[in-house]
């Protein structure tokens, strides 16, 4: 789903809209949002935004993002997905701006993998209601009650999301 989707626009804060529009203009390409922003387990001002960028030149895009977001090249970690027995390579980084209440996970993939990545992320939008309910409870325990560590929260969340989507993910 791109950032101009009306349902996503309603859920974004003004800071998030401004950031995403500036980023899209800077890289001169579309941004695809996935994850909780597209589901009922999104918690405003707490949940991060997950976004995909697709390019024919990952290194060039990484350098552009380093320049814009004041990141270092080694902030981008190489990732490998195994989706439907196909190996997909990409890069991930986390961008945070506490003053603007921005927490964004950026994924970069080659243009040739756009369709399979978008399809895979779309599967996570169609999680069973019980999983969505559990995700929401876990997020409340983490964000609102503070009773889960970051590590435990991440493990539980990833387990719940990936138990139904048949995707293997490796962070290098």
C-alpha cells in the first residue's frame, strides 16, 4: 500500500505524513507501507512505521538515505528472505527522531523483487483475528504497561506474525 492510500493517511500523524512525503520526493519514488499501520494492532505515537523502498541500485539509495537522514552506511544491515523457495536480498535500518515522534523501519529491495515482497507483506495484513488480538495485547503490555522487555516483545511479535505467513527471515 503506498502512502497516498486514504485509510493509511487517516492514521498517520502530521509529522509522519510530512516525513513520508519529503522522503518520497527526495528519492523520487513511491514508498510502500506495511505492517501494523495497515492492521488493527497499530498504536498511534507508539507503533513504528514499516516501509519498503524499491530501486535498481540499492547502494545509491542507501547513500541518498544516509545523506538525508544523517545515517551511516553500516546502519543498514543486510537481510535475506526466503519466500516461496525464492531468496530475496535487501537492507534494513531503523530511523528515529524522538522530537518528531518518528520511529521508522526502512527496508530496501531491488526493483525486480517488488511484486514478491509486496505480496508477502500483504499476507501479514490478512492475519487471523486471534493473532491480531494477541498482537494488540502484546503491544499494550509493551507500550502502555512496560512489562515486556524489548527483546521479548520483538520475539513474541515476530513469532505471531510469521507463524502464519511462511516466510524465513535472516538479519546479517
